[in-house]
């Protein structure tokens, strides 16, 4: 394809125009070489998860509303590659979610706080009596109110 200017070409290939210009000046290379470099870079850094291709790992994390730093820390702690860490972290993240009284809570602790209960007391009560944490939370809510 023929482009009228470099910016139009960058927009078509989803390449940051200013980054491309900086790269050209810094490395003293032509437009074509810089475009080729960035095109290969973006092509290599695309990320596919659940049959959806994202421009980068960060774009994928944002689509799932997860902070990239959380996945990076998880990968470092578990000694995983980022691809494997993302899938594992997403599974871990979804397991932590709790549904109680028709509402979704990020964690069990946040659910307990919403009802004014101490999560450690509720967990200990559930363990002592061999019941689920949800049942123990219902007990504490009824007891307090």
C-alpha cells in the first residue's frame, strides 16, 4: 500500500508514531527499517488467550480487569512464564471471588467487612463447627443484627 505520510501508515499498523520517530533518530535508520522493526516487535508481542488475540500482555490483563503487576509478581513468586502465570492467576483470582446474598465480592474478607464481621472469627467458627464459611457468616450476621 502507498501512504501519503508516515503517521497514516503508523495508524494503519497500530504503531505509535512518536515512538517510531524517536527510534529512527536514535538508531539513525530509515522509515522502512523502523517500520519493519516495530511491525515485527508488535507481531511478536501479541498475546492470545481463550482464542482472542490482544496487542500485548497488558491489554489482555486490562480486558480481564487485572493489574499487570499482580500477574508479574505471581509469575516471579511461582517461577512461571507470563503466559502460564496469567492463566493460573486468573483461575486463582476467580476462585477467591465470593457470591453472597446475590452480590459478588472480590474476596471472603471483603464480604465479611461489608456485613461488619471479622473474617478470621467467621473462618474459625466455620472450621470449629464443620460448616461452610457462608453458613458461618450467616450465623454471625444473624447474631449481630
